[in-house]
C-alpha cells in the first residue's frame, strides 16, 4: 500500500498529469478552430437581371440546407403562396451547398431566370 501512495505523490504522477493536461488542451484548441467555421453566418444572394442582390436574412453555416434556404426565400418573397425557382433543383445549387459545408465559400448565390415565379419584397442596391 505504501508504494501506491508514493506513486500518486511522486514526480511520475506529476509528469503524467502534465502530459494529460497538455494533450487535453491541444485537443480542445483543435476542436475550437474546427467548429469556429461552422458558426459563421452565410450570406444569401439572388442573381436576377444581371444583378446580385443580398438578402437581409442570413443562415449559420451548419444549418445550411435546401429547406432552410427556401424558407428564407419565402420570408423575403413579394407574392403570397408558393414560388418556383428552377435553380433550387439543379446540380449547381447542391454543389454550392456542398462547398459551403466544406468551408470553401461564405456565400450562396441563387440564380433567378425569367421563367421563375419568385420576386423579392424589396430590391436593395446591387452588389458589384
């Protein structure tokens, strides 16, 4: 029993504690920097008539889904009821969402064509 208490009060245990503390601190820092990007806000733009219009609402990166974007677009819609944007079903749109989740971009651009039935409530100044 004497050897057991000597181990926990000696230099071996202090060294072991220091190593464990250092490893834990390192892992916490790595986790913080990996998750920091997930909590950034993502800007949503509408490209219509050769203009990029930024929507006032934004979404946190980790919450970006097609349904979330459609909800934001619905909130900013001028019309009552549903709307149709062909781009929201395209491969290019899903590629943008994938790039957002991979931290390769900080914005998403929705292409609105003349055939689409979406009109934003307020058209702010275009981004250049």
